[in-house]
C-alpha cells in the first residue's frame, strides 16, 4: 500500500485525483486503523490542508490517510502497445 510519506505526497495525491477522474475505487487505510474501499469524489485544499471527499462519509484530511492503493487491475503493457 502506498504510504503518505513526504517524498511521495504528490504521487499519493495523484492517485486520489485519478480515482476521482476515472471513477475507479481505491483501498484506503486511516491512522485510526480503519480501512475501506471507495471511489474518490474530489480532492480539495482549504486553508493549506488537503481533504479527500468520499461518498457516504465525511471529508477525510489527507494527513489521516496512512495508505492508499488502486483497486483497478490493469495490464501495464497494454498502454505501451498503443504507443
């Protein structure tokens, strides 16, 4: 599961935004130990803090997410073949 380390924060935010854009779910693990699978509705910034909007739950501060991974299975070679 991708961690929210400072060096990977941009990649982490990109994954959440990709979930929103392509309407694909991600598996999320929170600092509280809770984990769930959901599609991201949006990623917003308010007063310098990033938040993730999920359906059926309150917005989640990105700082409370300790792990995230895509649940979309794809063939990494399929895109290369189109180039």
